[in-house]
C-alpha cells in the first residue's frame, strides 16, 4: 500500500464502473487502472462522472498519466475537490 488517503466507497463505486476488468466491487489503491481496462475514452467518461457526482471541475494540470495510474493516485489528486462527506 502507498501513502494515499483512505478512499471512500462512493468514489470506488464510480471508478469500478469504468474498469471492465475489475473483479467484484473492490480494488486495491495500488491496482493499475490501465490493466483493469481504463483507456483514454474511459478516462474522459470517468472524469465526467466524478465531476458531475461530486460537483467539481478537475484542473487540466491533473489530467496526466500519473494521476490515472492507480486508484490511490487518482483519489489523492481529486480528494481536495470532493466535498464532505466524501462517501456520496
């Protein structure tokens, strides 16, 4: 495990919906999102869903390969924009 923040279930549910190769309803924070099927079109759809669900706009500087590498790296990037309670 890495030094990421605890990932809320509401965020994971949205993320998992965009991962065609994820098994079940749980993923580890260090799972490779590309290996789980997240491609460039999936990233666009995922960002749209996250922005609409949590009511924020992801800054362009966070739209990087590193941000979308793992569940943990993505949550670390967007956590500051998600209003409390984070488990929507």
